[in-house]
C-alpha cells in the first residue's frame, strides 16, 4: 500500500480532507483520518510497514467488497478520475439511477453514485 498515493486519491478525486494523521509504533503502522465534508463521513486509512505482523496483502472481497460515495456530479468525477489514471471499471444504470466503479491505488473498488 502506498499511503501517500491513497491520500492523494481520496483528496484529489473524491474531495476528502485529512483531519488527522498519526504513527502507531506498537504496530509499525500509521492511520490517516479523512472526512468527506465538514461533519460528514469519516474514512480511516490504515497502513502497516512490511515487517509489521498486521501487514497482510489486500484480497478483493475478503473482508471488504467496496466503498460507496454519493457525489454531486457523477460525470465530472468520472472525467477527473479518468484524467488522473483511475478510469471507470464498471458503469451501470436502471430507469432512475446510474452508478460507476473505479479502483483506488490499492485495488479497492469505489462505487460512485
């Protein structure tokens, strides 16, 4: 996991802000708290150094299937994501709804609707 790459993705693509960051020497890790808007949803990213007993490879669907975010303008976000190297991996729609998935730098699927 590239912690800075993840921070850049969530701030630049999804407009989140870092509201806290701290090292955890006991686990050889670091946490980064990010917020979607003032007093909105908080996402905590966890990173562990390779020699930490908590550092395990991410396996898609194992414990986490995807994260979902409601966005103001889906077309605008998808355009910005594509320009930044995160193209849509799946887009779906029905009579009233449209949603799309992109992957974050670690391969986690991000649903945008």
